[in-house]
C-alpha cells in the first residue's frame, strides 16, 4: 500500500472515530439531563428538614437520614401523637398504597380479560369492520377533563338519585374503589385491544385450524392453543395498563376526595398543605411511586411502542 | 357486554352532561330544584375570555413542546441509529422519562426551579458576572413559568418521539439506501431524498399522537404553578377543573366541556384521518 493511501485511510478512520465520539457525547449529555431530576428527587428524599431549601443546594445530603421514609411509612399514627412541627408529623400512606394497588390491579385484570376476547374476535372475524382498529384511538385522544365533568355528574348525582328511586337506598360511585376501577377499565380497554391484537395477529390461524379439525371445540382451542401462545403478550399488556393506571392523575383527583386516594393524588395533597411544602416526604413518596414502575417499564420496554403508538408502528 | 359498558360509562354521562348544561345550577342548590335556562350557559362560555385564552394557551404550549420533542427526538434516534456499541444501554436510559409518573415528574421540576434549586446554582456563576441575584424565582414570572411547564413536558415526552423515530429508522430497508449510495448519491443526498421520505409515516404518527397528548396537559400545571402567576399558565384542562372543582360552576363546566368535546372531535378526526392514510401507505408497502 502506498503511503498516500495509508494516510487517506488514517484520516478517514480518525474522522469516523471523531464522529462516534460526538454521537456518544450527545447521547450521554441527554442521558444526564434525563437522570438529573430523578437523581435530585432521590437525594432529597434522604435529606432532613433543614437541608431541603438551603442555598447553595447540597448535591449530596450532608447528614443522610431515613426520617422521610419513616414518616410516610409509620403504621401507628395515634401512638406517636401529633407532633408540634409539621415536618415531624407521621403521614400514613398505606391507605393510598392499598387503594392504588387494588384499583390498578383489578381494573387491569378485568380490562385484560375483556380486551383479550375482543381482540381475538377482531383479529379472527374482523368484528366491527376494518375501521374499528383506528376508531378505538378516539377514546385515547379525548382529553380526560372532558369526560371528568360528565363522570362527576354521573357518579355523584345520577347514580345516587337513580338507586334511591329504584332500590330505595343511596348508592354512590363517587369516591369509591369500584367507581374508579370501572372507569379505568373503560379507558384502558382500547390499549388492551390494540396490544392484544398485535400479539394475536402473530399466532398463525393454521394452528387453530388444525386443532379444530382434530375435534377441539372453539373454547378449548382458545384455551389450549391460542392462550399459551399469547401468554407472554398478556403479561406485557397487563404491566403496561397497570403502569398507565398507576400514573393516572386527573380523573382520580377529580373523582375521589376524602375516602379513596391514589398515590399521585396523595403526592399532590402534600403540596397544598397549609404548613408549606414538605419537600422531603414528597420526595420519598415520589421515589416509592416511581422506582417499581420504572423497573417494570424497563422490563417491557420492547413492547412499549405498541401500546404508546396504538399499533400504528410495528416493530 | 363491552358495548354496554361503554354506554354505561361514556354515553349516559354525556347525555346527562348535555342536560345539565341547559340547567341553571350551582352547588349551592340541590340538583332537583335547578331549572332550565336554555342556551344561557353556552352563551356565557362563548363570552368567557378565560375559556378562550386558556384554549389558545393550550395550543401554544402543545405546539412549542411538540416542535422541540420532534426535533430532539429525531436527532437522538438518528444518533442511536448510527452508533453500534451500547445501543441497548442508551435506549434503556432514554426511555426512562416516559415511565416516570407525570405527577412525580412535575414535582421533580418544581424542586429544580426553586429559588434555591440546582438550576439557579448552575446558572449562578454566569449571573454573578452581570450582578444579578442568582436566586431567581422562575415560577413567579409568567413567561418563565410557561416555559418551565413546556420544558417539563419536553423532558418527559421526548422519549416517546425518540421511540417512534427509532422504530422508523430501524424499519428502513437497507437495499434502497445501498442502491442510492451505489448510484453515487452522497450521504447527505441519501438522507434527504431517500431516508426522510421513507420516514414520513413515523413523522406523521409522532406529530399526531404527541399533539393530541400534549393538548391534554394538566398534571405539570397543577404540580408546578397552579395556573399562576395570574392566569398565565392555565391550560384549558386546568381552567375547567378550577371552574368546576374550585368554584363549583357545574352547569358552566358542563357546557364548556361539551364545547371542548366538539372542538376536539374535529381535531381527533383530522388526526385519525392522517394516521389512517399513513397506515394504508404502510400496508400497500410504500413505506
């Protein structure tokens, strides 16, 4: 090889290397921007009250403490009594944790059950016509505030009035776990249908056909042939819907008040406390809400695109 | 069964809302005693400058946020597409914001914008040069507060546009690009004349989905500013929430939400039409 060619190759290599470095540094830079707010929340959750708003702010807590976590996780609110300072009061978040878990799990499970059968019907028999696949998008695109006001009227006025005239006692869906679950099932059903459609479409119809010819009934085929093949898809769909419900804020803020409270609503309540903002416990709750969801999300990240883009993009 | 549920949860409430929107009713009076008032609520919504201002502001927020999300997401996807090593690592990191609960994201940014927060600390050396007190209250200035909310939205949802563009890039057929290269097209020409047209479906989908989601903006407003200072950061969702849940103007809220639904229906059908056209192009094999 001549020296000229060698030099040219060297220059090209160097240029390629430089380009790679630029790309990696841009990506790392954006990665730092992404991680910074999360890092700040986690480190605040280990700070004691006097460190929350110091100037200049401390990037690492100087005397790290678990106080914030103790404060939000204490069981015996009565025993410890009411503290003089708001920053030392115990806050019991277990009620909200239970509400959140019950509402999110039951609604995701029921939506999954219904959505899987619906998706099967749409995939195999084209129920609702070809347009159905796009028309499910509508429910997702309507701003939640538009359905929040009708639902408030419905849950808090019409259901009690109707039950009083028909059944003789007042029954309200407002501020109940049942009402919230019902609502979440309805608004997440399009997601379930979309995600399950893409999984069921991948199961070849010939398999089912073979089972049918060998004498299996329709339900038997569904249970023994299709279900095992889409089981992992169902887990992914469940987790995705669970995450959506877990993060939902507007509807749970507007349709629950004193009794039921999901975790995002609880986090918001700390802010409007009359004592000023309690940054430490808020950060602790934020960490507790976020970490499990991020872990679940990372586990199913390959499939997130299906849910978030409503199957308009396939991977 | 499912149709029944949609009727129970969506149709009946809407019928009820339309009825209530014709009533003259506030929370200080029992529902049974309210009387019909015709179209008065609709008239007051149309005459209400707060409603239209907040609607305009919502479009402004959504537009600004979506433009930045598209640009940043596109370039990040391009970068990840071009590197070979550590791709999975970067994808995992870049997708995290999407999974953070929006309320928590709003809370995180409220800590960052504090007058004694890290943002001011980072800016302090520069600000000291000009003799400005570095402890700026970002959320007390109307324009800064608006951009604070837009930035929080960009932080969280750039990962979605990134994801859509990334799958668009990885679906590009290598044969076409190689063919263009062999025929003598430069790198830049290949990008603008071959790759970009092929990415059109991904771009349209990202624009439609993100715009529709951004128009719902509510959580960061509550967590960061409560619509303030003044009304400078009220989005339409926040405005209606305040009217109904803080001021108890139920029939006004009902009329406004019906009007909002009509406005949004037009947008939604337009968006679905756009996506549907791209979807057909995908099925025909053009993309």
